[in-house]
């Protein structure tokens, strides 16, 4: 199996981690002075090397790594398995342990007590604990901060990202144009993981296709972040500007909201959110009918503040947002219904009716039209496909409703 | 036999709604008063503009056709233009067609041609204003016969230029008469219970009645009420009930998907969906008080749809209320 570049070239030791020399010294000090401080927090943006650093630490001191996540904290038995002093099963070859609490930001409001559980764990632990976080300065972590040594990892300089990318391209024996290379570096904003993933994409897709994909992804990333903000973050004054940075118009955004409300909200919040969405839609209609664009303010308000305030319970969880599917489904259905429409249109002319009225009789017409006399057939002037549609429809109606049992 | 009074001239159509469409005043059932007046106007070989208002399948188009056949005899096709307001895109198309048609003189003794504008209430107010001017411009060479479901949707200036006739919903005995008449001709066997079932299913709409009869006959000449009910059930958005059940049980996602599915598969419009929701609400297994509240919400959503809002978004908002109702809130 081919490993993704990000795994293939993950730093295997401290010496391979680029641009974080100070932090590395700090983490060594922490481990060697353990248990002076029992836990350490690696705080830094994504892709700055937090996880790599933990892996390197385990490797360098030959430690067995135990990973915990937020839900483990609430699960006594799994915790005990980790914490059980090794003396009980002591062996000469028993390795030391290192406990990793990855992405502590994931401890959420609904996980109430998660932080205090973690603090209790720190008090009891026989092994060093490393906590990684993107933003440890949130209020909910304040008691945790007092128990830990905090190491801040700075974002990687462009020059460091360049160095990493050069190394990988070189080892892979590949080539890349200077423009694409620069683009990847710029886009990464100091995130080595993003840079390596983009590099992999560029090498796999070819450079032209890669650049297209980037702009698409930018749009998607945008809307994903904004949706998360609108659905999950506390409603604040700035919420009405949530969509300002998204490269989509409100109608497209409204489709995204429509698709994803049920993935986020339940019960009363769901009702309120749809209520807000439907009100935004009313204003949209008024804009079109009256060409009064000032109503955009209201459409925007209901789509942002309206949706956001549908629930007071705020949370932080990962939702896999879905692309709006309705437009595609409608298009597909129209393709499928095109034949019925054309048949009913022709039939309407014959019966002195509008197509619209005829469509309402569509469930009866296959039976009637399949037994037409020659003169009516000529007047109806159906093509082969339309004629086949009538027969198919008739048969499927007979089967679906078990009509054959009525035949004598 | 009493059927003697409305023997239609049988034409050669194999579509029964056409085959049994009366083409004499005497053949039209259930609208005696209107028929008398319109017949009187037609005999004088000069008709005013006419506006026929009333429910579907009560004889509006049929009466219009009878009028032109009486007026023009064999040349009726040359002197008659049928337009469907709901099919023609925009008033400009209507105007152009009217202009082209009205430009030439009528053939025969009658000094005008007749334009039948079906579903005139489908035209917007602006389009109706434009139509009114068109009516005035061609008043010497053309008469308009318009049909609509609700005369209130026709602007006053047009109403005041027309003689208005309000068609009644056909009574059970009228529909029954028609069914028996056709059954005899087509050698069908059906009981009184079957006739009752057909009447129930078609709700006084004579066109639906006859289509239902012909569709059933294509399956079997001996028609039972069960066959009628099965045919109708297969077509009604009965699945709307399933959508509501999902919503009430709290499964919004499935309700939403099913709704989209039902609407797209049979290309049912949002207003049709909301009509069946409105009928269904009262039969649901929930507190009466909730039913009243949900009906109010349903009415509000129907209003928004009529106003031109997005049918999917509005219906989903309605479904969300059903989710809450399912929890007894």
C-alpha cells in the first residue's frame, strides 16, 4: 500500500523536526524532570508538528504511546487499563508509557466535566501526559492550564515549509514548476500537513488540474467553516456578516443551509431553524417580485442570525456537511419526466385542455391512450419513445397496484 | 327513455371525454339555467364577451365549443382559436396569436371570430391589463370566451366587459346519469356501489369521471368499486401520509427525503402536496388541539406558496412543525 506523503515522511526523531528547536528543548526538559510537572500542553496551530513531536519523544525515549480521546475520559475501565501501574505485571522489558490526549479542543460543552476528569487523571497518573491543543487559552481550560507546563509551537516560517517540500520532492524524485511550488507554500500558511497534502495532490493530478481543484476547495472550505460558525458558535453581533467572506450568493448558501439543518439540529431547534430559513425564502421571493433589493438585508438576517439563534445550546463537534443535492435531483427527475410531459402536452391539445390540467389526469391516461383508434393515434402523433413510455407506464401501474386481479 | 334529451352526436374519437363531449346545448348536464341563457344569445347570432367561472369538469370548455359549433356550423374550426393561459408563456404570445388570428375576416355569415381563453385566471394582473386592451382593439372582429375557476382572480375591467356565468359543481344525479349513459354504450357492467365510488373519487368533475371510467374499462368491462378505489389510490399522493408519519415519529431526514422523492417522481406541485397534507391532518393520531395548530401552519405555508415562495423550503419548514407535534409539543 502506498502511504500518503504526510505519513511516509513524518519526522521520526527530534532531529528531523524542522523549525521548532526551542519547543523540542522544552519537551525534553519536561520529560527528564518528570514528575515535577505531570503533564505538558503542546499548543499550536494545525500542522506545526505537535503530533510529530509526541511520536518523536516516544521513539527517542522508547516509550509505549497511549492515546486518549474525550470520550475515553468518561470511560472508567479504559482509563484504568492505561493507568494501572506497571508493577503488577512487571517485567524486565516493560516499557515506560506516554499518554497522549490529542486535540483537547474537542472536549466540549456536552462533555461537561471532561476538563475536570482530565485534571483528576493528571493528579493520579504514573506516566507523563502530553496534551495537544489548537487554542488552550479558551476559558474552559483555565483550571487545566494551572496543572500543566505549556509549550507554544509557533507557525512554521515559509522557509521551513520550503525546506520540507524540497526534501520530499527530492526523495520522491519528482519535479514541480516554481509557480505551483510557490502557490503551495503560500497557501499552507505555515501548516506543514496542508503543504504536504497539496504537494501530493499536485503530483497526482497534474499541475493544471490541481490549480482548479484548489479554487473549488477554497469555496468549499469557506462554506464549511461558515456553516460550522453559524450552526454551532454562540450567536454574536458579528453573525450577520458571516456570509460576507463566502464566494457564493445567498440563494446558493440557502441551499447549503437547507441541506444541512437536519444534520445539526433536532426537535425545537430544527423547527426554529427551518422557520428562519422559510422566512429568508419569503424575502427572496419579494426581492424577485418587486425588484426591491433592500430586502436582501432580511434574507441575510434570517439565514445568519435566524439560523444561529435557533438554539441556545452551543457546541463544537465535527459535522460532515453535505453538498446541496436538491438541484441535481430535480434535474434528474425532469429528465425522467420529460417523456410524460411531452405525451401529456400532445394529449392536452386533442382534449381541449391545458397541459397543466392534463398532467393531473396523467395517472389515468396511459390506460386510455394505449387503446386509441388509428385516427386518434395519427392526430396524437407520438414518436416511438413516447409510445413506448405509455406502454411502460401502463404496465408498471398495473403491476404496482395489482390491477390484474380485476381482470375477468 | 329520459336519456333521449341528451344524445350527443357520437364522433369518432376513441378518447371518451371527447367521444362523449356533448355538441348540442341539450346534451350539457347540470347547468340548465346557463345553457338557456347562452343558447338565447347564440340564436341571435351575436354574443357578447363571455366569462365562464366554475370548478373543473363542469362544462365550461364544452359549452364554449357548443357555442362556436352552433354559430359557425361546419366552418367552426376556421373561426375559433383556443388558447390556454397556463400553457402560453407570457401575454406577448397571447397577443401575437390573437392578432394573427383576428387580422382576417370571419368566414360565413357571422361577422366575428371567437377566441376561447382557457384558465384566464392563470394570467397575472399585468397580463390581464394588456389582454383588456387587446380585447378592445379587436372588438369588431373578435369575441372572447374566457374560463376560470375563480372570477375573483379576473380584474374588474375585464369582468365588466363580459357577461359572467357561474357554473355549479355537478350534482350526484347528473354524474350518475352520465355514467349510466356511457356504460350502456360501451357495454360496461357496474353496480350502484361502483357508481357511488366513481362519484366520490371524481368529486363532481365530469372529465375525471369519464377518464376514470375509461381507464377502468380498459382493465375490465365489469367494474367494481374496489377497482375504482385501487386506481385512484395508486395516483393520489397517498405517500404524503408516509411523509407525515416519518415526521411525526421524529425522523425528519427520512420525511424530507421521501417528500422530495414523491414530488419529483410524479412531478406533483407544492400546492398539490399541501392540499393533501391539509386533508390528512385531521386523520392523524394526535391531539385535536395540535391538529388545529398544524392546520393553521399549513394554511400559512399554502399562502406562501401561492405568493411564489420556494416550495421545498416552505414544505420542509412545515414538516419540521410536524416533528414537534409528534413529540406532543
